[in-house]
């Protein structure tokens, strides 16, 4: 894993753990429950990616990821007791986690020289699955199924990152651009309720 991907993943772990605690806060779980949700949100997507790619799970190889998830979860848990937060504020760190994890997951897959389409799906899995686990544990319908663009945004960003890298663009610049694109489009989709067509039968 490159240095840039390492730090992108650390940041993704932190913001995803925070998003997990903020969403779980609506259920009023105790501290232990909140930390479990933080771990699921922060580590779930990357764990599934690594299992599919037959590589050592990232937080098993480096326990610093666990420590970052724990620290971010605890900090968010106690900060929320002192600061009044809007009900859906978790959507902002969730969008950041989606962007960061998608970029990191795509880079990890490309570094293992898998085909480009597989690499793009590894990016989506890394970006989305932690949030799915978080929502399931919170007994909520996963965000990826709620209508506004979510996994589609991650896949688009992953494909554009792969295209940029294959075209010879600077990898670091490409990663930043793809991450900003995913984050911005996700927030736009939330703000204006933009989604894909829904199933409808006659």
C-alpha cells in the first residue's frame, strides 16, 4: 500500500467511525454498542475487499486502523454530549467516508494488478459496505437503497480514477480529484434528492 493510500484510508476510517456513531446515536445505544457500530462502519468495507482480493485484512496487518476507529468513535460519542447536532449530520462524514474509501479501495485493487472493472467494483465495495453494515446493525434501511445516488457515485468516481491513472495522470492528483467528485456529487444528490429510476410494475 502506498503512503498516500495509507493516509487516505486512515482518514476514511476516522470519518466513517464518526458517521457510524452519529447515526447510531438516534438509537441511544450504550458506549459499547456505539463502538461496535463505529468499527463496523469504519472497517467493514475494507475487510470484505481484502477477503475478496485474498490479501491480509488491512486492520489485522496494522492495528493503527483499529486505534483510529476507536479514537474517532469515542471522540464523537463524547463530543455529541456537549454539542447539539442536526438529525442527519452523519450524512456529511458518511459522504466523506464514501469518497475516501472508494479511492483507497480502487488504489489497493490496482496495486494488485486486477482488471480495471474488478478494481472499480473493489472501490465500490470498500466505499459502500461499511455503511451497509452500520445501517443493518442500527436496524435502518441501508442508505445505498434509499433512492439518492450513493453506490452509483462511488462507481463513477472509481472509473474516472482508473481512466485517469491509465491515461498517465499523476496518481495523487487523480485520487484527490476523484475523491472531491464523489463527495460533491453525493452531497448534491442529497440536497436535491437525485436518484436512479425506481422499479415500478403496471
